[in-house]
C-alpha cells in the first residue's frame, strides 16, 4: 500500500527557514510516507510550502511532495471551507487510487474550521483515512471515533456540495470585493483604471504583462488576475527570474528525472508542471538571459516541456509576466527577443508609482497599521501631522518602502500614536532627485541646454548621428535637422 499524508499548511509550518519545525515536518520525522499533499488556503502559503519541499529533498529524497489548493475566501466559514476541502480531496483521489493507498490526515495545521471539516470528510465517507494530531507534549496520536454516541453522517452528494459552494462563495465574494480585489488597495483614478483592466482581462485566458517600478505591487495584480480567472482553483506559481541561474533553468522550469544528472536523487516536477492547469507568474522577466528566452519561447509556442532526462509532455499554463524595465526598449537595444516580446505582451497593465497616487498613501498606511495591530495586539493610530508627512515623502521604493516605514514607525511610536518624528523614510541605494535651479532671468532651453545633450550623445556614439539620435529617443532625421539648425557638426 502506498502511504500518503494529507495536511494543510498552517502558520506554525511557516518558520522552517528560521530553524523552527512545524507540525508537518515533525510528523515526517516520526512517520514514514511515500507521498505528501500540502493543502493551502491562500497562495501566500506557497512560499513556505516550497521550503518544506526543499527540506524533504534534503532529508527525505524519496518522498513525493505535491501542493493542492483548497481555496476559500474565508478560512473560518464552514459553508466555504468544507466544499473547498471536499473538492481538493476528490482531486487527490483521482491521482491516488484509494484501493491501493493508505491515507493519513494531520488535523494539526490549519484553522479549527479545517480540523472539524477533516472529521466530517472522514465520517461522511468521502475519505477513508487515519486522522492524527501532533503536539510537543504528547507527540503524534491517532484520533479515535470508537465512541458509541459519535454521530453517523450521511454520504455526501458531489453535485449538491458543488452547487452549495458556488452559491455561498458568490455571496461572500460579492461582500469582500465590492471595491475591487482582496489585498488590493487604492481609489485614485489610475488605480481604478488598473482594476477595470484586471476585471476585463482576467476572464480571458491570454498572457498579460505587468509593468511598473519596483515595489508598486506587480505580484498583487498578478494574484488578482489569477483569483478572478477560470483557473482560480488551481495553482498560482510565482517565480523570480533573476534568481534562476542559467545552468539550472531547464531543471527548475521543466523539471528533471531521478538520476538524469549528478545530484538528481529524486524526480523534480519544475515550475511548469507545478502550474499545470493554473497560472505561472514570471517576475522580472527582463532578467532572463538570451538562452533562457529561446527555451521559454519554444514552450510557449507548442505548449510542451521536456524534463531533463525525461519525455516530452503537454502542459496547460496561463503565463503572467512582470518587469520594472522597459521591455520594448530592451528589444530595441537587442537585449530581449522581439518574438518573445510579442508572445508575452499580448495585454499590458502599467502600475503607477506610489508618489503619484495621492491619498492612496494614507489608505495603504492605515492598512499596514491595522496589520501590525492585529499581529502584535496593539491599538496604534496615525496622527494628522504624520499623515501630512506621509503624503509629502517621495516613496522611491513605492508600496514596499511604505510598508517597511510604517512597521518601523509602529515600533518607535509612543502613546499608541505615530507622529512625524517616528517616520524614517529611506531610499537605500537610490540616488537623490536632481536639484535644478532656474536663474532669475530665465534660460534659453533650445540654445543653452539641449545643445549640451546633443554634443554629449554624439561623443558617446563616437560621432554616429543615428546612434546618438537613438540615445535621445529621437528619429535620426529629426536629430540631424536640429544639429544643422544649431550649427553643430
């Protein structure tokens, strides 16, 4: 019999990188399994699920690790959680034959609602499994249902479950996203336009490119598109292209088979297989080297991947990309493939810098303060002078910098109120704004300033007027006409 462990990933499983082992790892250390299915309720848990999978690769290389979405908009609403778990378990049973599989469920991780739903799934006959719980004091123990007065449950009907889930979730979603999207904050005109674009494109299964400065929330937009798409119940896999080395590209993206190269001690599915049926989000796609661009283009053209040491297979993935660089300019400069550009930029959503979003800064600041209060059991607020300070800062690091600044201000503030002196805005590694002084008698821009840039461009281009024109984003004939009018040789 194949031994399979099912478990939600909970908050106590999210500190493995800090050396703290949660319930899942504790169980794996004490019991032997052939496969693990990590269920998750929010995509934000995937980062920590990958940490568990990496731990398993190191200490339990023969263990198969799979991720299974059981997404509901409210993790403590029985009306939504149970149907989501029912569907997840049903999908797992299509991959693991119940006749040859011994299922074990850990009820330790997740919300109390999820714990109860595991019991309902077992007692209702949906999943024949051993239920276990783990604690530091008692270790691992089985949950027994041998009591004579434990209630018997009727067999669950799949169609009724699905229809009930849809009607209840529609009501809950409508309540949660009246103004846009979960975790998506902003009411300025530009952000309303962004939300409209997301609503328009999410339902169409086509590539979307998200552009904007670092820290503007490109991944938030990508997750919103996924949540509103037909793929919302499948995986959302975020990948930072800048962190993937060229020699590991094929293995990380397309997977590899055990023994295909030195160190390949177990099968590895790869990002495309992980996202099969769902969404693959490539952040900082401009950082892909040319050789990787060619391999990515080939997959996008035919929908097929070939794992290292394996056979070619089809994948069904929606691709979302993002970059803080101008891809069109990179194509012009020969640093990004033109054919790949047209393949991934079918539809573009541009995000504005935070400094241009007006009072959205205060909406975001208030949201980050509430998060801090909830996490640390505080009741901190922001005084009006501090709000004025927040509105007047440049925020070159955008939303990411604002979040960090607010967290530090919450730590430093006294009397449960953030004041201007608590706000330390830092733009590390970013050059300060250029200070331009205009003389009282004014300047002649056309004859005093622009010629300096024309000459500098010619010097950089070693006298090549066409190349100098490109540096100044001018058409060559326009540039030559201006040089002639100014008498510049």
